């Protein structure tokens, strides 16, 4: 007999509570982006609008690296960020079963709050028998607030923190994803696709310019993992 599903409001606040440590890490590299945005010439309002509407950490770092107020390469920025965010198609597709009970338009709006960290925590909780749409929305809401607030803070503190690396804030991005990766560890069976994905990403980054290595590594590791899982089911 299955335990009754928790009330959506309870799941929402549970998602917020469990996501709080991750939100603190997000805020750390959000400050870094805000400092860089200030150095690139963005105003506080532009920082809030970009973080709130684009809401894509990795893409925003790439965009700010390409930012040139005198000759803004709009087309190049759009293409680069689109390539990086292609992974969201795969990630949101895996969340679809948890949103089937919602009207499509509400489910599509909810996908705006999906990020790497929110997706990883929602899937990890789902594997334990929890998760769900309300849980993801709770984690996603806190992530969005933390990202917008921290990038604005970084922009305002830009005159004080001129070099984020001096405070070790640049490592927060890497540390966050390492922690999420370990939280999703299920056993030695995960090691092969993880290593394969990493190797593919490294190889593509050396051979192909741009950020295609992100898509290649993610697709390669995911496809290998699916293939191995299918073989294990057939063997059983």
C-alpha cells in the first residue's frame, strides 16, 4: 500500500527547504556574474532583467564574456546561448511525467524555473519516491530568487570586489555541480557513462570551437547510460 502523496503546498516548501544549501552556492557564483556584468558596463536594471528573464547561469557567463557595448555581437550571443541551453530540452523531457496532471500551459510556464541544480535535485528526490511538480516549483522559485538577488548584489558590490577569484568565488560553480553529481550517485553502474560523457566533452572541446562540448558530453553520456540500462534489463 502506497503512502498518500504529500499536499502540494507541503511539497513546495520541502523543495525550498532542501534546496537552500544549493541556493547559497548559486548565490556565490551569482555574485561573480554580477561583478563581471558591472565590469562589462551593464546597469543594475539590466542585470536584474537579464538574470530574471534569461535565467541561465552558464549562458549568462558566456554572454558576458562576449559582451562588447561598442559593437554588441547579438547574433553570436544568441547562437552560443541557444547551443548551451539545448540540454534543457532533454532535462525538461524527463520531468514530463511529473507534470502530466497539470494543464499544458501551466506545465510549460513551470519549465521556466528548471535549471541544472533544480532538475538534479528533483530527479534525485523522485528516485526516493518524492519530488513532483510542487517540489520542483519550490526549489525553482528559491533558485530564481537567489540568482536574481545575488547577481544584483554582485553588480552593486562590483566596486569593492574587483577580482572574484581572490575570494575563491569562481570555484562555487564547480563545487555546486560536484555536490549535485555525488547526490545522484546510485552505484558503480553510473561510473561508465559519467566517465564517457566527461571524455567526450574534453575531446570535443579540443577539436570543435565554441560550447558544443557541453551538448556532446551530455548526449554521449546519456545515450551510453540508457544503452547500458537497457542491456541490464534484457539480461535480467
